[in-house]
C-alpha cells in the first residue's frame, strides 16, 4: 500500500513540495540530476552545513534501510545533528520566545518528550534561565 505522501505527490496535492508531482514522473537518472543540482545550490547557501548532513544521509540510504547502520549515527557524525539544531535556532529565535514565556509564566513546568539528543530542549531551557541564572 502506498503511503499518503506518495499518493498526495502523484496527485499534485502534496503542499510541502510544490513540484512533488513532477518528481514522481522522473526517471532514476533524472532524479539523481535533480539531487545534484539541489546539492550544488545548497553548497552555496547559508544551509551548506545542513546540506552536508543530508548528503551523508543520501549516501547511506541503502545501509539505513537495510538496518546495517543506525540513522542517528549518520546524523551525529561530525556534529551533524548539532549543526541542524543550530541552523534551526538561527532561523527561529526560540530562546527569546521561551524567555518571554518564562517571564509571563514563572512557575512554568516543562516536560520533554522525544527520542532525540535533547538539542531543542537545551535551547528552550537556555531561554528559560534569567540573567541572574535562575
């Protein structure tokens, strides 16, 4: 059974990727060319470090899907996951948001749920600490 993402892509209604329908009709070689074009563009952008992580994931897809390697190991290599978290923090200044939230609700309780490395939680907690370190 096809996943809903594939069905939405093929029908042209996958909102996250404008050209999803076009991608579903490309040959393997055309897909590789499209990836290579995107790779070149990313290397010249502010997301170059993220591009390196994604390239590493792409290079290890077969090993990941055949369970020969744990995907988290690929992401942690050369601080890849840390770079992803850092990049997202630069795009969204979450520490300021959490600082304001902590000020508005000083008795706020935080529950971390997830299976990651805690990078997002660390950024949130930094924002919740006052200038006095409380």
